[in-house]
């Protein structure tokens, strides 16, 4: 006869797609490690005080009352009798981290406004939006009705709120209604279904884990780790909150009796060995037959090309990681491997503490080549909208770069930095030609003696507003592609000329993209098309949603690593360098015994360094990340000295006179990176942009083959 313990074990064994790996319970040391994890998380303000929790509940109560009041007013405006309008209801539901119980101090709240069938989405973005404007507690209010999932964003009494809308095919919305029933989706449009699924997925995740408290603590740790390591952003091609929650939930299913510390360790064990693109599923796919598309590679050919599928457990099941690219998956896989090594030291060997897991990586010391993407607008309100749009499209630029056959990896840092200006920028990046006695500031363009002031002819863009810089002056750092929002004047070298150089943070935002190039003789890389295609996509979308305003600009620049001091505050660079030093990046010592700086001026010195230290130095993360997916020669770094140090390689920024300077990574020997308009010659002698003849762009068919080869899910 089955005992209650056996019955529970049987239930746990069948929870999820497969049986549990082990039903073993925790040992005493596991409890100790869990207590240590809790103490570490408290140092990062991962817990919420009772006062703040009550504050959030009060805010949600006010929002719920506003929704009910608005729906009643809308009903009366539709000639509904007041006594009937009092009964139609309406409700606010929460989802995401707040609903999962893993929100931290200062975190936002994801909410859903559910209305009866006679209230339309257009009412939500007009009359309800106006009602929110009248509230004293509401600031930073903005609506995004054209988004894939339409949303109203606001700050309500100090708490950020992202509020969706769904209209159900019901006369009334009772306060006790549960959104679990699949039949609620019948006769709804796609946008309402997507909005509802935020709540439905969150609730289903909580139902599918064997121990909610252990799940929550483990998820807090994994989310903190992901944010610290720069892999927490669905918009930029990493994983968002719901995806991390599903990975932790799957770990809980495989180890149903494990405590939080063990779950964190097993999380890295499981997903460092996961055979992507094998999907992660928390339950069998439901077949409700309501006509909505469901993720199924057996039916949908496009689903077979998803690189890292993590499938939501509620109907209609979707891949929550659609934005993941080759580069972002490679980066995350490398982080899984490193996380396993660290948690092994914590849980198995006892050689490290949990602080080690949450140490941020040294992104600004990791690569030799960087692209800086700058977005700016004229007013703070415009900047808020413009920055959001550009960030949502950055993954398209990563895709463009990945399809370039000479780029092995394009690593975007998900942190959005405010505009930083430094007087060091001019001195560190000034051309080799004679310069004026007074160096220009960051916002003052400089024209070299060989540069002409006449505009050369160019092929018109498909979008009139999408024009690259004409007669682009050579500034302190050469722009990869300058794009003016109005399409009439060139973008300045910095988005905010009015701010004070060296101190100011203007109305601008920056994203940093680290690049790894393949080792190729006579390497020429033309990124003109990649940049222009991205900027055209952003401007086209801005015009379609009628967001484009005067002063909105987007610009991309190529910089070398030592030039980052002109764009990143010194305290951040020092912190990154300190981390890098502790992570086995010793100073280089060539054959003559003298120590050379990490940013050596020539490739020869790096090769000398490699001859002496090459056997002892470890490979960089960027190299290891690419080994499994790109069968190409590895690119070197400051410790290995291999790869991109060929004497016949140089970096020539597009639009710049070739006889003025070479903005090279190591001043003399680098891959030739050209950014400019193909086939466009300036009037200056000896100045020519690299055109289609030496462009590294792939054909459409080749790009598709490279992107999808070997990643078909059967």
C-alpha cells in the first residue's frame, strides 16, 4: 500500500517533461550554503522591506480603483445605465517578478488591466491615459500603443509600472476571476492574448514547481548573477525575467527536494551541458485548438531555426527567447560554464564564497575592438522615447554584424550608459598629422587640411530621412556612421554640444559592442551596409509610429580599447581593470625583460610578449566563447598576442582621408575596418572609402545559411 510519502514522491517524479534526476533531500552543508546565499543576497538589496511591500500594495490598490472608475465612466458614456455600469467591474492583475515574489528594492511592477468586452483598447490609450495624467502621483507617463505588446509606462508614487491591457469577451469582470481558463482566449485578438499570457505564464510557472520558496530564492540568485554578468535583457538578445524563471523552474523539477543553494549549483550543471537548440519545456504542449499559433517545429518551419528555445507553459505556447542570436547564445553558454566552475568551488570544494559568483566581468578590457552606439534627442522627454526605440532595435545591428563573415562575435553590453565627455578624448585619438595648437573639444568638429568642403554625390537612401554624413569632418574619434534625425544636417561628434566637456552627462545614451574578428591575411572589413541598414530600420520605425522629432539622432563609432577612457568614466574603467587584474591578466614581459603596457603600440611587441608568456596565459572569454560554433582561427588579445596583429592590417575609418591618420587598434597593425558609403570618393588626393570590391558583406543567401546551419530543431 502506498504511503503519503511515496505518493508525494511519485507526484514529484512526474512533474515536468521527464522524471526527476534525483529525489535526494538536502544535507546539513546544503542548509549552511543556503544561509550563506541568503546573507550574500541581502548585501545586494535583493530583499524587500515590509514597508516597501505595503507601499506597492497600496499603489496597486489605487490603480485598481482607477481602472474600475474609468471602466464605469466609459460604460456610462456608452449609454449604459449607472446601476448596470456599477456591476461591470474591471481588475488589475500582476505578473513578472512581482507576481513570482522575486522582486527587489526599487524594481518595477508588471501589471495587466482587464476590461469587459464593451471597453476598447483605443479607450485605454486615450481616456484612461488622460485619467492617469490627472493623478498627482503619476510621472514619466508615456504610451506605446504600437508595440508588439501595447503598454503604458509610468512612475506611480516612486514605483515604475508597465501596464498592459486586455479586453475579454465577457459582460462583467468579477474580482474573483482566474485567468487560467483557456476558453477565456476565445474570440480575442492577438494583442489581447499576448497581454493575458504574461499573467497566465507566471501563474503556470508557480504551479509547476515543487517548492515555491526554494524556487524563489534560487531565482533571486540567478537573476542577480545574470544582471551582474550582462546577460539579462530580452530586448538585446539575452534572456528576460520570464526566461530565467523557466530555466530555474526546470531545475526545480529535476531536483524537487533540493534547497536553494543546491538548485543554483544544479542550474549551472544542467544548462552548461544543455544541447541547444533542444527546447526547454515545463510541461507537454497543450492542443486547445482556438486558432492561435503555437511553437511547434514540426509544423512551423521558422521555429526550427530558433537558437535557444525556452517555451512558455501556458496556451498558446511561445518561444520566450526569439531574440537570441548566435553571439548572445555563445556569450551565455560561456557564462554557464564559468558559473558551474564557481559554484563547484562554493558547493563542492569550499574554496570560494557566493560573492565570487556575483562579480561582474571586465567587459571594457575584454575586447580590442568596440563599436559605440550613441542616441540623442533635444529634450528629456524625447530622449526617453528615442532611447527606448533605439534599444529595441540594437539586436538588428548585432544580427547585421554577425552575418559579416569576418566577425566571429558581436557582444553588446546591455547596460545603457549616459553620455560621457572627456577632454582626454582628443589627445588620445588625435590624428598623426599636425594638429592645431588648441585641441578641439568633443563637440567641435575638426577639418583636416586634405579634406574638402564640397559634398560628393551619393546614392539616395530608400528613406529620405536616412542619410549618412556628407563631408564628414575628422573628429577626435571617427564616426562609423553619423545619422541625423532630421536628415538635413550632419550629426555632431557628440549628441549634446551644450554640456561641459569632461564632466557633463548630456541628453544622450550609449551602448557598447565588443567585436572579435577572424584571423585573415589582408583583412578588410566594410561595415557600411551593416550600419546603414540598422539606422534605416530605426528611422523607418520612428516615422511609422510618428515618433521622429527634430534633434533625434543616432550615431555609431569605432574605437579601440584604450580610447574607451573618452567615453566611460575613469572610476568604471578602474573598477573593470581591477577585476581584470585579479582574473589572471598579468602584465606582459617581452624577451628583453621590460614590462610593456597592455595596450602596446605595435603588433611586434605583442608577439614578443606572446613568445615569453604564451604558454602560461589563459585564453580570453571572447575566444573560448567562439570555439564551439565558429571553426575559424582564434583572434589574439593583449596576453596572447595572436590573431589581429599582422603587419599588413590597418584600420581606416570611412569618410576620413587616408593620408591623415590611421585609427588603428595598435597604431600600426590592425584589420582594415572601413565604415562609409561604398564607391564614394572624396575630392582629396589619396582619400577613398573601401567599397564593394573589398566589402565583407555576405549575400542574402549566404547570410541565411551561416545563421541557420546546424541549428535545425527536429
